C-alpha cells in the first residue's frame, strides 16, 4: 500500500425526505442566492424541482436557473452558466441532477472565480484558486461526483473530453435520496451501475501491491452493485436496492476506494474519446471499452484478475490465467444481461472510426499505470472492442 492522505470535506445527507432540507443547509453555509443547474427536465416530473424550490423559498433564498445540461456535458453550457452566475451575483451553485449536472456545476463554480477561459483549467494552463460553494442533490447514482472534487466536460469545438479538479470543488453538502431514483429508466440504472464498477476497477487494477483491505472493499462494492442492479431491473421501486446501489456508487469514487493505490484510468480516457465521436452514455461506453482493456492487459497482473474472478464471480477452477479470462467474460456477460452494449459495432461505430478514437485518446498518452498505453495499444484495444 502506498502512503496517502485521505481528505473529503463533503457532508453527505442520505435517505428519504432529505431533499426538503436543502434550504436549511444553504442558510447554515451563508448562502442567500444560488444558481440552480439541472438537465432536461426530469426533475420537474419526479417532484424534485418543486421540493427544492419550496425549500429555498421557505428559507428566503433567491435563485436563478440554468437548464439543459446534456448527459455528456459541454463547455458551451458551462460558459453560459458562468455568465449567468456573474450577471446575477450568486454566492453559490446548486446542482440538481446526475454526474453531468454536477460536473458542469463544478466547472461553473470554478469558472466564476477564474479570470481566464475556464477551459484552461482542463488544459492545465491554470489552477483553481477560488470557487463558489457547491451543493448537490443527486438524482442518478453513477459518477460519485456528489462526493469528489473532479469533473469531466467536453469542448465541442476542439473535440476534447477532458477532466479537471481541485480540493476547492468538493461539494459542501450533497443530498442523496435514493427514493427519487425509482422512476429512472432501466438503461440509466444499468449505465450508472457500470460507471460505478468501472471506477472501482481503475484503482483495483492500478498495479499497486499489498492492498488486501482495499481489494476487499473494492470487491464488496462490485458485488453489491451487481446484486442490487439485478434486483432493480426486476423491481425499480425496491428502496433497499436503490439505497445499496446509490451508496456503493458514491463509495466507488469518493476517495476511499482509491487511497493507497495507483489509479489506472486508461479505459476512461479511451471512452472519453469514443463519446466525443459518438454521443454515447458514459456507462455504455465503459461497458464496451473496459472488458476489452482487461483482455489486453490482464497478463500484467494475472493473479489480480484471477482474484477478481474468484471473489466476485466465484470462478475457482483452472489456472490463474483461465480464471482471469473467465472473470472478464463473466463481467461482459453481466453487462449484456443488464442491457448494455458490449461491442463498438452495436453503437454504430465503424471500423474506419477507430483511427480517430485512437488518435484522440493518444493526445494524452501514455495512458494508464498497469500497462502504459500508446497509440498502437489503444488501437488494438479498440479492435478487441469492435465485435
């Protein structure tokens, strides 16, 4: 296990009927005027918007709105939010939605206080010195963005989907009421589950030795996600399973699962380049890319891949290599079972598109820590993922 410092200042408020407390939390943090950021209107249908507005009005908090955040959030919407926030002199940002809304809100919170172009923060040409306080109400468990300090946004003009982060971007308070996710379509539940599993993998397969306790945590999160995703696809109203999946997704990327280990993140980088080309849901893209990456790199740590197969899918027969390969196939089968695509062909990617995806991902090469990947490696992984 590597040396580490674990830091996470986010206050997580978890459970039913917690959204109505948002006004109280804002007042305690000295917030009197907020920018509410949300997506395409699902919060109007499930009652979340009304609950939020009632709580804000009850506590005399003014608000301005920014709607229309896309599932793959874009820079132009972030810039629109920065402009609105500055013009209306808000003193906080309230994200109401899933990871895309929260990631956009992080960029807005930082961009309001940054003198240059906010994209410079993604390019590493600038750093976050100050940010507006951020608060979140989560409506889709997937990214863990409600309890971490990073975000991903696509620059449409440059064709780049990049990440950024700062300790100043941890949400002050995040409210997670699993009951509001009962109305989610099955594909969104599945995509969220895949995203959570993929976040666990990025630390689990980072190539760090002697991480037994952390491995147990990782495997437990994955088993929990698999079990309760299956339950939710049978009964989307199952509150117990909604709760288990929601908290598992938060733990997958709130810092705890990643401490003491290197993070690989090659699969995420490749998926980002895929979704620049094809506006695919992040979870769907990871369902395609990550098993292909696993097939390409498993020999770098056969014992860890065999351990995963044994501890998550109870595959205990055969050599370590045989178990490793069976474990990868079991994961792929699970993704197929819950309705996710498992090949690039299924989402309309053509063979001639692989060069663009590989070139785009290779801008940041080498990718990963378990096996550093260059352009040729990335292309070979895409070939595995193709069909």
